C-alpha cells in the first residue's frame, strides 16, 4: 500500500492560490461603478462576440475574468439559478446577494476539492431604486466574497485599478463622467493602448429588464484615437 | 465539470428552461391521471382573444372575463401578455393552465436570450409555443384545453406575423388576423367585413376592439367593454418600437365608439 504524501493545508492552499492568481493575471480587467443612471460595467475586451459582461436577471448583471470556459460555465449556472428562482417564486425574489453567495460556495468548493482551482474572478452587480440600494459583489477564485461600495474591479490589475478609481471617485458620478474616469484608470494602470471596450449599464429606471449594452456610439468618448495624452505614460 | 457547479447537468442543444426544471423535478406536470379529475370540475375558462396585422405591426386584444360554466369567475382577467420585446401572446381555454403556459413561455424566451446573447427568431418562438401546447395534449383530452395565440414582428426583417394554434399543437400562420376562444368565430366574421391590410395602428385598434364587442354580442362567455364598471379590453401593439400597452384612454374611446355603433 502506498502512503500518499502529506501536504500541509497551508501549503496546499498557497500552491493553489498561486496557480489561480497566475491564470487570472493574464486576464484583462473589468471595472464596475455605481453611477447616477445605474450601475456601469466596463471591460477591456478585444472581441466583439465573446463577451465578459452579461445579463443575469432583471436588475442583475455578471462579469467574469480569467479562463473563458470557466467563467462562462459560472455565467450559465447563474442564469439558470436566477431563472429557476424567479419562476418558482417571484421576480423580485431574485437577488444579487443569494447569487453571489452561490458563486462563492461553488468556487470555494472547487478550490478545495477540485483537481484544480478555477482561474477566474467574478462580479455580480445589482441596481437598486436608489444608489444606496445598489450592490456590488466580487467573488475570487477561492470563493471569498467581497461586498463593495461605489466601485470595484476584478482581473489581473484589479488592485491597481481600484486604487486609481479610489483617487478619482468621490460623489456618485454621472455615466459619462464615470466612463471617462474608468477609462483613465485603465490607461494609467495598463500603460498602453486599450484593445477595445465592452460596456453595459444596469439602468436605474425603465422596464423590468434593466440590462443594456452600451454601443460603440455610447463609447465614442473613450475610444482610442482621441484619448487624452496628458497621462504622459509611455505606451 | 458542470455537474460540480450547480446540480443542472451538462447543457445540450435545445435544452431550454422547461427541460431544465423538469430535470430537477420542479417542472410543470401536464399528465394528470385520468381518474384523478372528478367529473364536473369547473375551472375558469378564458374566452376571446384576437390579433390583427396592420401596416408596420400587429395589435393583440383580449376581453377580461373568465367563466366557469354559466358563472362569471373573474371580471378582470388578463389574457394578453408581452412575450418578450417584440412579440405578444394570448390564451384562451382553461385559464389556470394558460397562465402557467404563458409564464413558462416568457421565461423560456428570456432564458434563451440571456444564454445565447440573441433572441430566438419569431418562427422559433412560434415553433416552441406549438411544442408546449402539444405537451399538454393529455390534459386537453381530459377537457382542459389551452389554445394560445401568438403575434410579433421580426425586427431585422420588419415583418409582422400572427400565429394561431390548435389543441394538439398545430401551428398556422395567418395572413391577416387570427382569433381564439369561444367568441372567436363571431370576431373573425366581424373582422372579415372591415379588415384591410393597409390599415394603420389606430384603425387596427378600433377594428379589434369592435370585433370583441361583436363577439360579446353573440357569445355569452365573452365579456365586452363594461362602461359601468370601467372594465376595458387589454390591448397591446407590437411594432418596430417594441411591445407597447395601448393607452387606456384610447381603448375606452374605441370601446365607446364600438358600443355606440352596435346600439
């Protein structure tokens, strides 16, 4: 009989976390911000069809970074979870909190029990009738669940982006201000041209389904080409 | 990998919301045991609904009455619903089942749209609805018949369509208008005399409200506009602007004109 090598839990967690972080660091980042018009999600994404931001339910959106197949399967599971809950009970009973908690448990279990951890971070955003009722949840590869206020970021440059946004974000901005702010933060952190934007807004008011993708017209103000050069960062 | 996520199994093409909840044993069960349905069980029936194509879109109208035998079960029932941004669906027949069918159908369309990132084609939606009706066949044979009516536009092609169905899930596209329910015969007879494919939205709304009045005049189960109680038909239009519920004032005016004419 072979005796399996003993690996200390500390070492196991450390190795897995390092592995997951490496994967995530390769992914381009995503920013979420509470704005007056709702909740803005902005991602750097060169692809027009493989999206990172998606509608989950009436007031809830999802964003994921890292390995596409992994966050895509989380997205699909999230939509299923939300639709089943809304069908079984009522549409108002579907909340970002329970969804984020489901992601957290799933990622936590996979981190400890799976053959390898998911190399992803996900963000669950919910727009409320007022800014105080907006919700931003961030779930990391090990299942840790963060409840954020005002703004947050996920992905390889999440900490730097959060720091940049923290310097700029004061009162709740309007949508166009927030777009500028987020785009500047991206450029400051990445120190290069941005390969393409993907953005969506959860609208504070309107019909029951509030998720709206921002078109390239909406994003014209932050498109590359007319970007401000005062950052002075070499690209 | 998927089985580790949530207990949903691996998705396969065409696996919609209904299959998903069935696989979890949460799904609607439309196969009652024949002996379990007592004879003479009167459940509310929803009566007349109709849809009419006009230049640039389609209008869908339903009366508000549900009957159980000779009894008026409900006076304020809604039978016409937006199915998604560019289509609307209405039910006639057993009201309780019909409402559930619509709820499931709406969830199904939304579920597909979110998973795939695009809406189903109008044809695809109609096909799916026909399949749902077909799956209720065992209940229909026991007397719980649900017959929907479906209409909408194909936003990219800018074409409007009306689909009627039969109890076993047959699907028929109508060129001009369609109706379902106990007063549908009368409503169709009326529409045949006034319909013109070039009519505009206002005319289409007036015609369809008048058709309901005509149906109510002949069919006991159809509830016409009730001026005394202030109960008016539900009217939805589907056009390039999406599904819109018609302003109650416009409906009231159309109902008053229609009632005036028939007096």
